[in-house]
């Protein structure tokens, strides 16, 4: 029996969507109790979380949003079903009211994301240049045989100072952006160079102001940081059925 691959849910009927899904399959719609599911015919038993597949999943959701279906609940990647009865019994009937509350929260709003990166070596050099006390401690040890206690002490002092430096950057972003958002989710850093990774739920019309604030932060740090701003994405961080 063929399976169906699910992308997301819309709170409306009579959806007309032109989009291509995974494996170049056309995206179709199916309505259950007032909820419309976006799906395509699955061509694989199991979809690997490759970059290509993940982007294909997200692209369907973004195409739906671009075509005017802004209130959209994205489903997690890789979800396939054998029939719609499973969806009705395991999702719609037990979770229908929660789904309606999520749609109400997302109505007229959008998710944007900010990821902040820095160069740790560059930051360490800047720290030493600006912190005379720490620089003196380091210079006093140059050329001398070091005991383990001394090595640990200077290492901890540098690590603490770098952590404080990082927190100052993060606090600047929080102060500038959090007040513009209805809700904020701070996620784990994905790489060693990433120091901040946040998603913001904002009013749809507020994106221009939010984007300008991100640009102002970029100018404020004068090239010290690399900022990745995603101003158009499905609201994965704010559509959790908890």
C-alpha cells in the first residue's frame, strides 16, 4: 500500500496550492474536521534527514506561506502515514482543541530567526588587548616553568572572561530584539563559533522593523560578528503540541 508524506496543517478548507514536494511529487490537500493537511505521495518507506530532504520539506511550507496561507502548523520532518484514519484517531480527535489554540496564537504572526557567530581567536586577542589585569597575569607566566595550579588558574580566568564577553553580546541582542517579539525561543548553539541561536514570533507587519534592528546590531558591532537572519520560515519553534 502506498504511503503519504505529511508537511503541515492549515486551519482552512478549499485550499488551492501549487507546490512540488519531495521526490518531485505534487503537493495535495486533504481536509479532516476543518483541518487541511498538505501531503504528497511518498516514494520511499523512510526519508533520511539529508540536507536535500530537509530543505524540500521546508520549501513546501514556505511556498504555502508565500501563496497566502500564513497560519500554518508545520509537521516534523519524515512523517508518513498509510491512511487518514490514523491521523484522525491519533491527532485530530485527541488534539483538535490544542491545534485550534496554536492556530489562534499564530494568526497574523510569523517566525524569524537570528543566529550569531564570532571568531573565538579574534575575541581572545581583543580580550587580552582590553583587559590589562588579565594580560599582566599571562605575561608574568611567559618563559617560566608553570605548575598545574598556575595553568589551571590562568585558564579559568581567561575562560570566565570570554564567557562574560559572550554574555555581553547576547544581552545586547536580547535587549534590542526581545521587546519586538510576542514570544522568544532560545535554542542550543549548533557549532562552536555560534554564540546565540534564537527564534522570534513577531507580528507579520513588524518584520521590516525587526529586520532594521538586526541591521543596526550588525553595524553596532562593526563586522566583529557574523549574523544570519532568516526572515521567512515556517513557525517550527512556536507550533509545539506540549
